[in-house]
């Protein structure tokens, strides 16, 4: 008896090719509704589900696969009792189940009504997926078109889908239905569920943060347009620390509309700049702290071209991450065979998990992403000295960078580039002293940003002594008046944003 595959998909990408491949290996195709119509139109022989069940689709398609002839064929095992039941009721085996579910999340995202959303809650699909996943010892279940090729390849090479792959597919299937149910539950109670379970391991790392720790990279969904979905073009295997630093650098460089470059070391920007080109932005970022940049991670928000690559190849970096690399740039950077190049393809911030999730001992911490910041037209000028349009542009740059520096954080900048960065200090004036010392004489006439308010006027006093022209900070301290008075006494400009950017 011919092997049988049940195919019923909402996402029809690649389904005709997949079904054609199965038919070529002798499979009978069972299908429903729109999938059956598409396969038939492509010239493939399809057996309607109603022919298997002996019962038509009813309730406008709400009931069509919920039937013993379908679920018996999926759930049957090779036991005497199961064989006897199949023989008694004429139930044929189903060997492959390719099902993906009604597009509930896409429907909700389109602004559909509650009635429309409820109609996109799949019932038969999850039942078939879970049944096939439960019986993975015999049945292969496929919930993603990305798996069609690997299933066909094993069928051609081995004549069957291996147990190892069937088990992997079952894991993906249960994650798929779990995420689907979470999305529905979240919608019905008026909030988006936070902890998604569709993350799939895509890379086992040599080790974690340290050699004694194991590590792996998991990706949510297909990862398209995100760092985790990026393509490594050359270089050594990426490490856990590489991924951490890449994420920090990529997140920081996305703040800017103009061509920008951020160089990160140990998750902190040691140099950041904007310019007329990637080459100019890179040169300015490197000049901010060339010592710390050694062995760092570069992120650019524009494709890296030959001119930028010629400069970058002169120094030692671990990774360069960018939307793309020109062919000329790739040829130049290939001189450094261990240098990793990662092509992201664009900014996919909206495609990240909807919340930021971190582990703590015994649980999770969950929060919204700290996206965007306060526009300059909402700032409050709190000093007698008022910023010019040029001052505002400089302060905006410093404010966007300090958001990505670990707290306590101070950034000194001028001319669209960082001059000094004080990161992760236990007190704010200590962070300021580090940033000002690094900036040196260039601090005169420069701009200082603080990720949180000043608890005392000491940071303002240190900035004034170094010749800082203007300060940007959130404000909100009970001692704000003292900091404002210190700024007025020194003739400094100071603005409050009203929004803090702690980063722990």
C-alpha cells in the first residue's frame, strides 16, 4: 500500500514542490480546502479528506479533519491492538503530516476585529500536529516550509525519514503549537504573552562566557532581518562573547539615521561616530579610543564598501557586523582569515522577541525593550544658557550613545564622535572622571551625557573644570537644584530629558 502524506497548510511557500517530490517517491497526497486546490491546479493527484472520512466538511470548514479515519491513521502504532482496530475500521496509515496553522497572529496584527480573529483560531490543525508529534516514532510532522528539503533529502537517500529527524521535527511541532496557544491566550486577555517557546538552537558554541561553561545560540522564528538570523561570511566560529558584543554594537548603531559606526569592547562602546560615509564614521569611531578598540567588535548601519574595508583591515578586530558587504570589501577583508564578517541584511528590531528576558536564580526577569528615546523638542532647558541648533545636534548624538553604555554611564562627545566613555562605575562622578580623563584637552567645548540624574553637583563641577560646554541628563534628583546652580555658576548649558537609560 502506498505511503500517505496529509498536507494542509496556510503558508503555501514551497508546498507544490514538496508534494511533487513526495508523489515522485510514490506517496499518496491527502489534502483539504485551499491546499488541495493549489496542488490540483499544479497537476498533482490529491485525495480530499472528505473521501477518506466519508463525511463532508461542515460548519463552514470548522470541522473537516477531526475524524477517526484521520487521527487513527496518524496515531496508530505497530501493535497488535492497533493493527486489529485499523483492520476492523479500514483505517489507513498516514506517514507524513505537513500542517501549519491558521495565521492568527498576522490577522491580529492587521487590526482585525475580535470575530475575525476568533475565526483564525485553528482547531483541527493543532490536533493533527500534536497527534503526529506524539507518534514521532512512526510519523514525520512538518510545521515549517524550511523543513521540506531536509525531509525530501532523507527520503531520497534513506527511503525514510530518520528517527533523529522525526524527533527533532516533533520538538519543533510542540513548540509551534505552544507558541500559537500563547498568542491566542495573550490576545484574549488583552496583552501579548511574554515567554515564547519557539526558539530553536542553531549553533552550539565552543563554550560560554568562560571555558568551564557550555554555551549555545537559539533563534526565535526564522530570525530574518535580525542579528541571530544573520549570515557569517568568513572567519572563525563565533563565540558566546562575540555574540554578546555583536548584539551590543548592533543595537547601538541602529540608533542613528546617518552613516554610523560603533566599536564595542566587553559590551560597551569604546568608540562611536557618525559621518558622511561608513569610512568616515569608522575613522572617527576608532579615533575615540584606538587602544580599547584593539580586538573589538565593529558594527555599521550601512554596507561596508572597499574604502572602509581598506581602513578596517589595517587593525585587529574580532568581528565586523553590517547590513551587507560589497564584493570588493569582502575581497579586502579576506586577507584577515580569522576575522568574522556577519551580514545581517537590515534592521529587524520589530522582529525581536516582544520582550527582553533574562534569567535569575529560580526564574525570569521580563521587561520591554528600551527602544528609542526622548526627542529634542521635548527636552527641558534648565539653565540660563540656552543650546543652539548645533548644540542640540551634538547633545542628541551623545544621548543616543550613553543609552548603550553600562551604568553608571557618562559619555563625552563632540563633532559626532565619542571622546571619552565612563562605563559601569559604582558612582557617577567616577564614571565622569574616567570619560573626561580619556577625552583630555578635547573635553574643552565638548558635550557630556549621563544615563541617569546627578545625585550631587560633583559631576557638573568636574565637567565645568574640564571645559565641557553642555550637559544632557534625565533630571529627577531631589538635588537637581544644586546641579542646576553649579551649571549656571560655570556658564554651562544643561538640559533634562525626563527619561532614564540605565543599562545593567
